[in-house]
């Protein structure tokens, strides 16, 4: 799916040196705006900082989740491993309610979740 | 797949609320051993967590701006919010990343790219943020075009 490249295209057109970002800047900006009514203006650099921050976040949460996976002598990282990592890490407290919710949003494809598709 | 989550805003579609699963999955795989696998559900959970993370940090950064009577959330605000919320380990690498980005952008500070971002910032915010960058440039011994304070 083609991302609305207007924003990220603007940035790369300006410098051409920042290089590709691993996460779509326009999408990050949308999510930022959605976070609150008082978020009105976002500087051009904020989504870029976030693209890096999200990488760090995903890496840390993945690393911690993988610890649980290995403890279970498994090679496939499951949702429960992510939940364990969230519960075990103080700074991830803001995620506890999110991951403990019944799988409404994430469950549209596979209700019941009996077979996780491995990629 | 288009779906209304209907949580806060019924008009927000799922694809707009989350970062792409392919990107998220790729970052996850990069940190794992080569033979590791990641379930689709785990990637979806990670997508949700990342969006929550963005909202969480943005809220804190936005609150800081509100208290300081600024309208534009900039990169420094994000870094400060990280520290406030306990992501100390991220703050320093992000500041280095941000300064490197500003450096690569040359003499023109980001906020002065208002010709492209004219709807995003007002002149007061430009001045404030430019002063930040100007100080940085001075600290680095670099000169810059004059600011329009």
C-alpha cells in the first residue's frame, strides 16, 4: 500500500541526505495528531525523531519478549511473550491495559488465535 | 482491510491508526536471531504498542508545549518527554540523531522550511525553535544565516 508520501517526500526532497526512514513519517504524524486535541502543530523533525524512537522501542520490547520465548524453549515469538515483557517492565506500564484487553481489534483475522501464522 | 475501530474517533481507519505491519515486523526480525520467527499476532500486538507509545510520548511533549505556551511540538520536546516518562536510554541517542539530522539539513533550521510546512508552524514558533538551532550552531562553532527574530 502506497503511503501518502507528501510529507516524507518533502523531507527527503529537502536534504536527500537523511536517508530512508524505516517507518512512514506521514503515518507517524497522523498518530501523533490523533493522540490529543491539543496537539495542533508538529515540527518537521518530530516524526523523524519518532521514527528512530519507535525503532528503539520495538527493539527493546522485542528483545524482552524474546527472553520469555527462549525460556519456553520456543523459536516463535508469540503475543503472550510480548504481554509478559510488558508486565515485567516498569516503563511499559502504560501498555498493560492495552495488551490485557480482549483481542477485539487485533483479532479480526483469526478469531480464537489458535494458529498464529508464522512469517 | 478497512475497519473502524470506533474507539475515540469513528472516522479513523485501522490503517491510519497503526504503523505498517511489514515495517514493524522487519524491525523485530532485525533484532532477533536468524532462525527466530514472529507470529502474526505478536506483530499486531507490537503495532498496537507502538501506536500507544507514540500517543503516550506525544501527549507528554504536547503538555510541555502547552505549559510553555508554545504551539509546535519539536524534536527536543520529544526527547525531553522520553526522559520524563522513563525512557532515559532513548533520550541521548535520539538527541544525537536529532542533532545529526539538523546538521545534515545545513544552515536552514527545520522550522524555516515554512514554505513547505506553512500550515504547521507560526512565526513565533519559528523564532523560538530557530534560536535553539542557532545556539547549537554557535556551540559547534558554525555560523548560520541571521535569524528573523
